[in-house]
């Protein structure tokens, strides 16, 4: 064996140990970032289904009028709730019924918070207009 071939397993081992060190050190940040990306994709998919925004869709006004405005609220509130319920921990290898129940509870808490915000900030102002709007 040549000298360059002998050092390759050591380099691979060194690269793998650096990757594992990085992953173990920033596991919470990587998990939270992955969840935030998934939250964004879930909201986008919901909008695509709701507006039937396939390849033959007539207009894409929903994207700028509603989706972009709602995205920060959706992601921030959902990240806070999921973090509060400790769902950003790493390994889902041994997830059980308790973890599924915590995910469902966090999702229902988000639905309740979103409903309350829509009721307070959208429907109540329409039901009780201020004197300036009358």
C-alpha cells in the first residue's frame, strides 16, 4: 500500500467524527430548523390544496395576499408551541404513543391559538366597527 492509501481511512474517520460532533452539538438547532421547514411546507401544501393551485391554476394571487402574510405567524407560533411541548428533541427512533399524543396536543393548542387570534383580530373588528370606520 502506498502512503496516500493508508491515510484515507483515517481521513474518512476524521471527517465522520467531525460530522458527528457537529450533529451532536447542534442537534436541537438542526431539529428545530427541520421542523420549521416542514411547517412551511405543510402550510404551502394546505394552500395548494385549498386554492386548487395546480399547473393549470388561473391565478397565484393567494400566494402574496394570504400565504406570505400568514407564514410568519404560523411558523413562529407553531415553533413556540412545539418547543414548549419539547418536541424538538432529536431521535424519533424510539418514538411511542406518548410522543404521538404530545404532537397531537401541540397541534390542537396551535389550532386553538390560531382560532382565537382570527376571532379577535378579524371577526371582532368586523362585528364592532370603530367610530372612525362608520
